[in-house]
């Protein structure tokens, strides 16, 4: 006689695709034995927002892990060009003192104005420049924790600490999902590797497990074991699933309150439905050649990220609530050789990211879908890692971390279009005008989804915990349409 685990592992592969974000559509309770939580009913059925403002229904976040250099991409600084090669005239906060220098490096790339808004952007991102009139470019982001891990946590879970639910988990916890056959929260990872902090980037923390991000692989098969063996297709699979369900129901009746068991029963049902729904959602062959070309899928440099961006659109189009796209580990962490590594990183994402905004707008989805592009930090205005090279030789130099002032952009979902918000100082080191802290950003996002930070909480150890806990957090109304 074989166990349930052996039965599923050997015969079906269904347990392997019982994806966590919809393990339990109905009846999953918080475990009352864990961390003092109160017994409660959890599901991912659609839920109304807390207030009527909510324009956003879904979000796609393109997270550029490592720290894109804002002063080379989005935030032109003529003063740096004037001071190029000279000593920095003020105080500067280095992360890597060993490789630090005070030698100013003006951007090697030209900036120009784009669109009716006249937004200045770098020649490295011409396609993003082409959507200047659709985005809100925030030039005054700030986390103030000058390392990757802490700043990633700040932007993804609201604090500098790990172990907490990420933004996607909170939004799906608050609003549920519009699709019963697909996960509510999906993570599309890079084939070059997971970003810093790995699965923490899409963790449910201490929220119930059905709110964690479900990973869709960066290469085919994007979901393993989605097809049953030939011997189990069709009616045979239905009979076996019915048999397993009956066994589990009998087991559950003898053990009331076993939430994980109840969740697993529902996961089998979801897995069977996904055999059709996930296949269809991930099949970009249904898209026109013009659409594929728009995303750069016809070009080697942009094919991979373009494919993931297109899949992200297909997922939100089908009711998935939150999709995260990640770039590979440290892709944007240009401590050295920035003259070659930054253009390569830009080439990889520029055209697909712009195409995502264009495509969503063409399909009438941009008004209800927030699109985000950015990383956890920017870069400093001085040279790093000269490594013995002569002054003037910049072939191997880079820029160090800067979380005190950097740029990212958002579009759709109620954000103002063709707008530039805030500013850094004349050197691009510190945000000085209309500063947007990570907690302000989160408060603004929740507002656009119709969620009240004071109501979007989860009781743990007797305390109501949420995404936005800083009492100084504000909705950045200047960013709203």
C-alpha cells in the first residue's frame, strides 16, 4: 500500500503544480495555533476595495535588482558634466569605502527631451523615452538604507527586515483574484538567476500561504508536470482525483480544523483546472507577429524579457492580480565597467518595458493596471573602482550604491501621465524636493487599489500588522491623475 504522497508524486505530478497562491479558494483558515493568530476564513475570491477611489485592479512590477544609475538614465545633471574629473565638492556617503573615490563622473551618455511632456531621458533608453507621455517619472525616491538587502525589503515589504509579506501578497490578501483557475500573484524570474534575497522577493511572510507569489519558470516548461501521463488523461484522471478526494475528505472529517489538509484538497481541484487555463495563458503563439515584434521577441537581445512582459500582460488580462518580473542577480549593480554593463542591461529591458505600457493602453487595460519599473537604489555621482588605472582611463570604473535619491517610474492605474515628480540635488546624491519614501510609495499604491492601510492588516501576536506602518506615510497626491 502506498501513501498519499507517493501516490501523487508517482502518478500525477498534480501535487507539484498545486500552486501556492490559490491552494485554497474557499475555507482556508489561519492556523489558530501559530503566533497567536485569530481563527478566520481566508480565500482569494474577489473582494471589494475599502473605499471607492480604487482605479487600479492589477499591477505589473518590473523590478530591476541591483540599482539602475538614475544619473545616467533618468535624472540629467549638467553640474556633474562641468565638474567631470574634479573632486566632489561636498560630503558623500559611500557604501564600499575600499573602492571609493571623490572623482566626479559626469554621465557619458546624452540626454534629450521626449514627448509633449518634454521629459529628459538618456540615449540608453530610447523606447522608454517613447512612452514619456504615459508615465510618472519619480526622481526623488528614497529608502536611506544603503545596501541591497535592506533597500529591497523596504520597497517590497515596507521595512528593512525580512520575513514579512511582500506588496503582491498584501494586495492579493486585500482584494483576492479575478480568476479561479490561475494564481492571484505570479513571479516571473530571470533565467540568469534569482535576484538578491531569492524567494524573499515574493514571500507571503506570515500571511497564509495562498498569498505567496507563484513562480513561473523562465524557460519551457514554465510549469513542471502540467500534463498528466498518457495513462491518466481524461476520464481516468477524473476517477483517480475523485478517489483521492474521497480519501482526504474522510481523513479531514476525523481531524476538523486541519487547514493545510483542507487546502491541499482544494489544490487538487485547482491543479486540474490549471491544466487548461495555465497552458492557454502562457501560450504566446496565439499573439500576432506585430505584437511579438513590439515586445522585441524577434530580436536576440530582447527576446527573453520581451516574452516575460508579454506573458505578464496575458496574465493580468485574464484576471491575475499581481505580476512581478525580476532581472537577474546584480544585473544593475554597476560597481565596475559601467560603460559596457549599463548599456547591456538597458538593451535587455528597454524595448519590452515600453511595449508593455503601449500594449496595455491599446487594449484598454492601462487605466486599471499599474505598471512599475525600477530598482532598490540608484548610483553615486563619483567614480568607484579605478583599481590603479590612470586618471582619465574609465574603461573599468563604475558607480557605488545610492539610496538617498534615485529614480523609478510608474504608469497607469490612476497615476498621472506625462509627469515628472520631485528632484535630487545638483549632483543627484540626495532627494531634496517632493521626496517619496518607500512607505509613501506603498501608501499611494494602496490608495489607488482602494485599500486603506489601517484596514489592510493581519493580526499576529495580538498586534495588527500591515504593509504601511510608518506614521509619517502619506499618499502622494501629486502623482495621481
